[in-house]
C-alpha cells in the first residue's frame, strides 16, 4: 500500500498502485508518470487524458507534490540561488550557467550532520533528510527546469547520509520513464561515508566527487570530524577497487586555505595518496564565512600547487568561483532567507 501522499518521486509501478487504490485503471499509472516527469505538470486538473472523476479521486487523497521556490536571487555572474521551503526548514538550490551548460547544484538535506568547520551548512546542524519530492522540486520548480544539462549533488547536506532518497531521485533523473538523462550528466559529492559510498559505486553509474581538503589524517580531522569514522585513506583504498578509466569519473575536491593545506608538503602528500589513480583534483578557493580564522590561498600559491600536481601526472584544475556575491558558492549555503544574508 502506498502511504506517500506526494506522487512526485514515485516510479511507474508505485504510481500504478496509486491508480488502482483510487479505483482507476492500472494504465493510469503510466499516464501519471508522463504528466509528472515528462510534462512536469503539478496539478491534477491539467492531466487531461485522465477522466474528470479520476482526477477528483486522485486530488482527494494525493498531491503531485511539487514545491515552488519562495525566493530567487541572481548573482552578477548569472548564477541564481533559489530558496525552497520545507516543513523541516528552508533549503537552497543553485543554477550555474556556463556557455551552453546549465548545471543545478542540488541539496539533499536540511542542514548537515558532518560538522565541517569551514561550511555554513554544517554549522547549522542537522534538521532532516529531504524526501524525493523535495529534492526533485529543485529540478522542476525553477525557471530553467527545461534547460538544465547537468546536476551536482553538492548543495546542502551529505547525499550519502540520505542515500535511499537520493537513489530514488537519480532513478527518476536517469530512467526512460523519467527525465531520461544519461548518468554522465550527474555528479554526487560526498565527504566519504564508506558504507553508502560502496553502495553508490555498486548500484549507480554517475560521477563521483570526494571532499578531501587535506591529505594528512590528523589535520583533516581537525576541520572534518568525519575523518575519525571514515578516514580518507580508507576512502581512497575503496576507490582503488573500481575502474574510473571509462564512462564514470572520480574527482577530488580540495578547498585551499592559506597556511593550512597549501604548501609543498601537502601537495606531495596528496600526490602520494592519489598516485596511479585515474582522477582529477579540483582546487577550490575558500569562500570566506563568518568566524572562521583562515583565508583562501593566494592565486600564485594555488597555481604552484596545481602545477606541482600536474607535473606528477595528476590532472588538476583551479575551479572558477561562481555566485559568491549571493552566498551561493561552495560552502556558503545556509538555507536562509536571502534578505537576511
């Protein structure tokens, strides 16, 4: 029996069950799937190939479940940050335009349990997992919904801490009956939650990004408490068991802090940790947040760090910062009303 009142996030089999429970023909489940995921309709009254009586029966017990953003703020570089209300608190999604690409940075939780000291989301604590409908609303509820080319689960929360719901969303995004996206259009970013990381690698085919930030376990643990439970050395050891030379890619996110992780010693330790892996290292400027002692590394130091990695055979790039003026850049999402920032 389907208990979920929101239909957004259900697969065709579950939608068929909804239809039958409502006294409608089983094929209505397929019609619902097309209306919700292909046409992106959020009102039963617009589903014109379902009888009026059928639409009334559905509306009496269910809702489509699309949440619309309560606010949108646009950066000077064209990045847009959308604020979505949920019963657990507000979350943010960021649309990043880049030539012919429009990438959505998606949130999976309200707040986060991981407690990274340099992340605004982690500072607010954990307030709940987002349901599939609440995650998918970030794709459907924005102005650019039909123009999106890529998605990154890099917004608020740790996606692998909400794995079942994130997996359902990725199924909708990649299934022929859903959005029909290639898994290559999706990247999941994780701090390295090992049990669910293995499941992700075994069960899904999307790209992977690992939040690394420091190759020395003790130093990493000082800023990232997850190091005690899931050491980065163990994360890398797991990744070495998988093939990233084909369609699926793995990258390592490395936010650079002046005087903490940006010298030759760190570069060489990172080279040693990743030696022989088919991977990319993305060097990220730290975006200043209140009450945190470190600043971002100077450009010249980032370039020297990048060049040292490159000379060792590791592909390394300096990622361009986007949306910093509206608190939409990496580590700055806090689920706040934009007027209060």
